[in-house]
């Protein structure tokens, strides 16, 4: 028996060493692209782009007067083009290069290190970049609804371009690029803070600084074609699955749960707005139910990867009620002219969603417990993220608009506003 013991021990040791060596190699292996994750993220990226063109363009376009619909569509389309180039040149670098706690560096300008073989997790780095580009497109596009019917096209281009680089990209870095809010533990799965609070506050500041529309209170400013707005809202709802489920950056359980909670919250918010309006005004409106749906989509965005279906239901109900209040009572009481309720829906919805993420965060879903699981501090952390974003966005937006106004002016002349921006700014009309 002794004759066999030494060879067996040697074989066992060699086998164990081989396992350990194989394990070490596996742990240090280079990231590998997963075809399933890549296929899903290609789809999600296309869905998020669909949210701006044509989704948001139609949603907003149907709500303005007929004489301004082309100008609104033009603004969304031009923003899509402009942000794509700015993101490529420097925006992506300011958001996702290492940099410091407040802004990224310049190591990724002109996407100079973006190679065919570069990998980000389990997807190509190029795919991660263009997925984030679609977020950089829709965020400034959301703002234009606040100053619809009255801003110069040239001023709009300057404002949204500078705003994306000065406000949006740094806030992305704070939350998703390793900046201070990320280190502080602020939860924002798909952009409640980064996209919606940011855009909502910018819209409010812009609406106040540019002033009210001519004819407000004395002539009808009713939507010219709600069919377009319903189609746009439907495209936004479908595209939002790319927005939220895509933010998992993989085809996995997190993406699936994000899709589930997005659907639940959206439906709950739409019904909540509908029933409140029905009770308050006697009739449920088409504009009301689609506005409620968008409010629900906004509110579930920061929470999508952190809450369960029950949490999503309450977030939807809460956001539907809050956004109705923001778009009706608050706007009327404060007296600002947020034409298409950018702050009322995106600002209020984003704030409600960010706070309720801290309440309903489920450790089994996203790894972080919320108030209901005994972590009251998460609500405080979420509030800190909201405050930091609101302060920076409001101050920077006001400065950008003031400088542009001093140089080229931000508002069209009275004749152009009276006759419509379609003709005055673009030389076109629809019959």
C-alpha cells in the first residue's frame, strides 16, 4: 500500500495545484463580451433614441399650437444631432473619464481610445458610449417644452449645447462616473436625478427667465393635435423600457425586474392622475392620462433597479398625484409659464421618485435597503442628491441663459411670436 501512496499524493497535489491555478487565471481573465447582453443593449439603445425622435417630438409637437409645431419638431431633431457630436467630442469624457469628484477629465475627448476591442463589463465600450449618448440627447430635449412658442432657435442651440456640457455631463459624473454623489451612496438607477430633476429644474428656470407666452390668459393655447401627443406618449412608454431595463447593462434578472416595475408604476400613475382629474373636474381627459403616465415613468426611473412590484405601485400612485398637483395647482399658484409642464412632470416626478427610492429600496432587489427595511438614512442620502443637483442646475442654467441673452437675446420678437415660430424662424408652415 505504501508503494501507491506517494504517487497518489503527488497526483492529488498536482490536481489541486491545477485547480488553484485555473481559478487564479479565471479571476484575472480579461472582460469578455457576452453576445446576449450586447444584443439587448443594442436594442435598448435604439429604444432610448426612439424616445426623442419621434417620441418626445410628437408628444410635445401635439401640445403646442399649430403655428409652432414644426419649430418644436425641429428643436428635438436638431438637439439629437447637436448632442451626438458634442457627446463624441467632449461630453462623454467629462461624464465618464476618471477626473475628480466633480467632473471627468479629458482622457476620452474625441473618443480617442475607443477601439473595436474595448470592453465595458460584458458589452463593447462603444455600445456603452452610444447608450449614454442617447441619454445626453433626450435630457436637454426635455427642457424645450418649458419655453415652447417663444425662444429663438439660435439661442436654443447655444443654450442646450452649453447646458449639456456644463450641467448635464458633470451631474452624470457625480452619480454614475464615480463622483461624490456616487460615493455618498445616492441611488439613481436610470436617471431620476441625472435626467429628470436636472431637466425639470432647468425648464423651470428657463420658463421664469424668458417670461410668459403672449396671449396667456387671454387667448386659447390649447393643444392643436392630441392624437400626435398620444402617439408620442406611447412611443415614450415603449422606449422607456430601453431607458430603465437597459440601465442594467445586461440581459439579466435586474433588467427584467426593471421592466416589470416600470410597467406597474406607469399604469398606476396614469390611473391616479385620471381619477383625480375626473373627481376634480368632472371628466377624465386624454391629456391628463398621458401626462400621468409620463409622470409615472419619470418617478420609477431612479428606483427601477432597487424596488419590487409593490414599491413600484406606491411610487406610481404617489407620482401621479404629485405631478397632477405640480402641473395644475403649483404652476397656477406660483405664476410661471412652464408651457408643457416640464417641471411639473419631470422635476416633481423626479424628486418624488428619488425620495421614494430611499423609502422602498429592497436589499434583495438592488443590494441596498430603504426606509421600510430599517435604513432611514437612505432617504436623507437621496434628499442630499436632490439638493445638490437642484442647486447646481438652477445656478448654472440661470448664468448660461443670462449670458446668451446679453449676447444674442433668447426670445423671439413679438411679430414672430404672434405669427408663429414655424414661419418666423424656419420659413415653413403646415396646412
